[in-house]
């Protein structure tokens, strides 16, 4: 990683950058600007409610936050005679289009997974897009044959 690139855990000072990345992501998918004056307030409320159970990383290039990802942490119910364990759901992984395919996303993913390993997570799962599948495979992810999924009744536009 060059001196102008850095991966780090996000803090409250990154809230506006995270909201801007989320807006850009949605507008990229929809191919048009989204007029939603309530978004900044709703995003701030979501972050505040989620902060205690999400680990969030950002990647910077030349001092600008250009990517993000987070891991929703699930703490398992304690078992007698065994330590409490945790696992994570990796989500909201996005890098601005001008900064893709140069290794920034892979650096961010590598650091996030290293921290999950260091914290003793028993697993990290995700729901990849077709475009991101090869990135996750290179990072060691494989099929989750032991899991079952029950889709909800409503289809989401964004994962």
C-alpha cells in the first residue's frame, strides 16, 4: 500500500463520508440522482443505532475516503462449559468506481478479515454479487453448504 492509501476502522468523524458513499452507490445502480432530503437524517439514525454491533472500515486514497465495508457482529448465546463466540456478516462493501480494480477493495477486505480473525470470529459470511464473487473467492470464501436461507417476500434492489 502506498503512502497515499490507508485502510482503517471508521469512526464518528467518517459518518458524512459513509453517507456520501451510500448515496453514490445507490445512484450508480439506478443510473440517476436520487432526490431524498430525508436520507442524511435517516442514515445518521441508522448509524447511531447500528454502531454498537457493526465494525466498519474505510479505505482512503490521497486523504479522501473512497470505499467502505462493514461486518455485522452476531454474538452467539453462551453455552455451559464453552466460551461465548461471535461470527460476522460482511456487508455494504463499496469502492468508488474511479478507484476500483487497483487493489484498494482487496486491501480493505484483507484488513477487515484479519481483524475478524484476531477477534476470534468463528465465521464470516456474506451474500456476494456476481461481480464480487471472484474477489471473495480469492480472499478464501467458499460455498456455505451448511446454511439455509429463507428469502423474504420482498425483493431488495440493493444487497
